[in-house]
């Protein structure tokens, strides 16, 4: 039986979207491609509430994270860390020789605006990286409030990893002054992996032109030059673009953006209530993610055994804790095109297996 994924990437992909991947190839230097590119562009701007261009990266999300720090840092970058993906962004900067520091707090806590304010007041930094929804911990950092603080620091570019949020949670790129807001498609978009998207501000493009290029593949000024012709500098993942167009059409014109965000909140509420009844929730209260719940393993069950039984008996898969939280937690993703019936079915299956 086909396994159903309640994992935080890759996520379930609807059959209608899988079918899009099987379309005959378009050549990318054609008018048809330009139309495809333009329609994706228009929808992504609506989804992100932005006038900024949204560039397409034929890579996973990590490629777009790399593009942010290689293009957008002249002086020094501050990497905020309260989970594995915050840590990854710091490692990316280090490995690319980008001057950077990390500011790490406990992983079950959210990053508060006062902390950001204090760190930026040093005047040492011209860029900041923040993971909106750290998938490793299920913490949703208070992006809107942090963005208020960022407005005090003109020189500091604001880079946001919205990988497991975009398409499931409201993100107001222009209102919140986000210079680069990035995500891969295999999370809350409910599409296969292989393409990432990122809005880029004029300020970021101006900075990137001043910085000595550190990358060819992820060169933002070059990507933007092609973007102006509704093109990409290199051959993009065209099948993923067909699927992305269809999914955006369904999100914007079918379900509706607001309804999609509301559905994610409803699924989260069901999982949170269940988790509090039978276990506990890992992150501090008030910052629980609408797309993934990281459940504290207070009953000391074997997470590996639970997942094996879910797969064998119910053809469903959840995720263990991430990295150092492997057996300490387990994670249920409620993102993409899953709905309440799916989530309630999964929870009933877990109750059956654990005898709850
Ligand atoms: C999955 C994930 C990434 C990495 O994504 P890839 O597409 O595997 O490169 C980065 N950040 C967050 C928050 C994620 O959830």
C-alpha cells in the first residue's frame, strides 16, 4: 500500500499534482515557458503579499539559504539559532567563508524581539538570518514582532527561512520588510522536492551587486537579470514548475489563501489538544507551530517502534525527533494538503498502537 506521509518534508502530494510532472517537456527558451514563469510569479506575489520578484532555484531550500548569505553579507551576519535549521544556516555561512556569528538560545524557546534588538544594537552586523518555523522543534518564532525591531536597523538585511511555513502560514513580506523569504516546495506547498522559491528585495539586489561574487550558481544579480525576461539563467526543474503552477492556482483561486491558513490552524489545534492529553508539547507555550507539532515523549515509548507499526499496520509515517531530540520527541506534520480527517485518522491509529 502507498504510504501516507505525516512527515515534515517531503509531505503528501495529491495525484493531480503528480500528474503535472508527467507533462511533455517545454523548452525553456520559448514563449510558452515565459507564460508559465509569469503565471507562477503572479501567484507567488499574492501568496507572499509582496511586490518583490520571487526567484526560482533549482535546488532544495538549502540552496536558497546559501544564496542569502553568499550574496547579501558585506560586513558580518548574525545567525539566530533555536533549532537545527538555524544551526544549518550558520554552518552554511561558515563554510562559505562569510563573516558571521551565531546567537543560540535553548531549542524549546522562541526568539524574542528584545534579544534581536540587543544583538543588533552592537552595530556589528549588516544581515540577520532567522528561521520562522524551525521544523526540528516545532517553534514558530514571532516574525511580525521581530520585523518591527528590524525597522530600527536600516543597514541590516533580513533573511527569513520560511521553509515549513510558506503556503501554510501567513507571511507578509513587504509589510514585514523581509529582504529574502525562502522556501522549498516539499513542505507546506505539498509538492515534490526539487525547487525552492525566494522573494528578493531591491536592497538585497543592490547589496549583492556590491559584494564580490562568492557563487556562480546562486548569483542573485544574474538570476534577477534573467528574471526580468521571465527566465532562469540555467535550465530549471520544468516538471516542478508545471506542478507549482497548478498548486498555486488551486491555493489562490480554489481553496483560497486565508482558508488554507485557517485549515492549518485547525489541524494544529487538534494535534495540540491530543498531545497535551496524552503527552506534552516540546516548545514553550504561545509559540506552537501551525504546520508541525513536536511532541515530548513523556511516556518513554519507542518512537522507532511506533513509526514501524504505523507504517506496517496503517501505511502512515510520522517523524522522530530531529537530531539530538530523536527519541526524546516525535513530530507530526499537519501541513500541505492534509485535512482534519487525515489528522484524526492518524491520531486514532497512534492511539490504537499505543493502547491509549
Ligand atoms: C526542510 C527544511 C530545510 C532544508 O530543506 P531542504 O529542502 O532539504 O534543503 C531548511 N529549513 C527548514 C525550516 C526546513 O524545514
